[in-house]
C-alpha cells in the first residue's frame, strides 16, 4: 500500500467520524506500517530482519500492538530473534525466499514472542 494513500486516508478521517470497519482497519494498519518503515540513520536492518518485520505486520501480528509500542515490539523482536532463534535467520539467509518451512518457523517464533513480555 502506498504511503501517500495511507496519509490521505488518515487526513480524510479528520473530517468524518463514521468510518466503516474496513477503512478503519486500513488506517490502523497504515499507522503501524509507517512506524515499521522508520529506521535509525546508519543502522540498517539485515535482510532477515526486514523480511521478518514485514511478514509480521502483513500477517496481522501487530494488530493488537498500540502504535506507540510498535518500535518497542520491533526492537524487542530483533533481540529475541538473534538470541533465541538464530536458526531462523540462518534458514532465511540460506533459502533467500519464503518457503513453507521458513513461514512455519516464523509463525511459531512470532507467536512465542508475542506471548513473552516484549
């Protein structure tokens, strides 16, 4: 989804209070996506980290995370990933694509992470 579209939708919502559920869901998703896309200068993410956070947001793992907590979630996820699930990163770097095996491991890891206190 284009960033400008999300910003336009968000601006539109200021003029109307009765939004349908789908529009509200798109706006909330967009807010979280905007937070994910913000990166610190001179601290690039690895390919695996980028893939995992995008997988998480696109598969609704951040729906119940408050927008102001998205960065905390993201940074904690990278730490959790590198300390407890380095095998997932190795597998992703080896496969270089989202195979069924990688997706299953990501799902399990993300569910496990969400149960922890991020």
